C-alpha cells in the first residue's frame, strides 16, 4: 500500500493544530501511546476502542487532527473520501471497502480516515441511486440496496478488530444524526468526539499555529486578533483564509512599493494587513 502511494505518514504536526488540546489528549491515550508502547497495553490487558467518529461544523480541524495523530504515532495514513467508495457495478463497492482494509493491514500501524462519512457521502449515494428515498431510509428499501451492501461490508470490516491489529479507523462528519446507527456502535465508529467551532482564545491559538511559517511583524498580537468581534464565529478554515488575505495584502503592498532603499527582506505582515483581511473576509 505504501509502495503504490495509497498510504504515507502525513507531515502535519501537533504544532500545526491550534487549540483542541482535549482531543489531542484523547488520541494520545487511545492511539499514539498504544502504537508506541503496544507491550504495555498487552501486559495490562487494556482493551480500548479502535474506531472514532469526529463530528462538528466544517473547517474546524477534523482532517488536520487525524493527520497529526498519524504523524505523532509514526503511523501510515490512508484518506478515503466517502463518495470514492461508490461504484455502480454490483459488488464493486464492497470490493472497494475490502481492498481498503486490506491495504491498511499491509501497512499497519495505519490510520484509516473516512472523510465525509455521511453528508456528501450519503448525498452521493442518493444521486447514484437516483431516489430521495434512498437517503431517507438509507437501508432496507429497494432504492437503498447499494447503501445496504456497502454498509454491510463496512460493518464486517469494522467488526474484524481482532484481525485488523494496528489499524485504527477515524470517520469525520458534519451531520452524525443522519448516520446509520449500526455504524456508530462500540467496536465500530464507537468513540464519538466533538470538534467545536473555536472560542475567542482558540482562534488566537489557531492563528498562531497557521502563522508559524509566515513573516509576521513582531508587534502583531495574534491572540488579541483572535478575540476581536470580527473573528466571532470564524472556523479554523476561515481563519486560514484571513491569514492568507493578510499575507496577500502585505505582498501587494511590497510589490507596489518596488525596490526601495529599505530592506525588502524585512517586509512583514502587520496589523493593518490583518484589518484589511478581516474586512474582506467578513
Ligand atoms: P470538513 O468538515 O469541511 O471536511 P474539517 O473539520 O475536516 O472540515 P480541516 O480540513 O481539518 O477541517 O481544516 C481545514 C483547514 O482549516 C486546515 O487545512 C487548516 O488550514 C485550517 N484549520 C482548521 N482548524 C484548524 C486548527 N484547529 N488549527 C489550525 N488550522 C486549522
């Protein structure tokens, strides 16, 4: 799986993730430490969940966390987008699920990340089945037969926790309520973790994490920018857009001034660039 490019160790580190400390602690306990010290867990016979569901609003770091966990644990990472599993040929979707789990086993320790596990995934299924009923009923109806088969195969693989030693499964969704309950049971996507919209302090921490490799002026206080009213209700992805706009404003200003007598290398992103960016984003 590694050779064919299906799995890699992601380069996202915990320093790249702003806030979300409690989730980091959970994953350290449930995945990272288990991968790093398997003998300890065996010795004490500790049996913990291997399937996780991250849920919460879009752009708040679900994918980022999953990658950082893999990086921290030195585990391979396979990213599956729900709709990729769809195939109009009978049996092919089940085969796709089997192949994915078998790939994960060949490169364990491995984190199998199912993105858009419901939402767009189910909407994709809906489009595919060509009937609204397929979404409403998901399983057990004529229109939902593809969903039924695909879910059943997924359940078979998820239930084989004993055979998938070293394979951890993380699902991400914006709408856990429309997920099939069978998938959410312990032993499957059994541990549910909420990834919330960041609060005032977390927004500053996210800006700091995002700005690590950017030339920010030393007098810019990212924590107080995060607390500004203009940042209320912004997600991590929105904050990334703010930072990007601020960087763009700095770049344009630098370009408009041209080569001058001042030191062009020392050009940085300052408070005024952030103000411009927030005006634009809001
Ligand atoms: P979706 O539900 O839409 O798939 P998501 O919750 O998986 O979204 P991510 O893809 O992890 O969100 O985040 C999108 C981008 O937003 C990241 O690449 C990063 O730039 C930024 N981001 C979000 N949350 C954080 C965070 N806590 N720390 C740093 N950056 C963040």
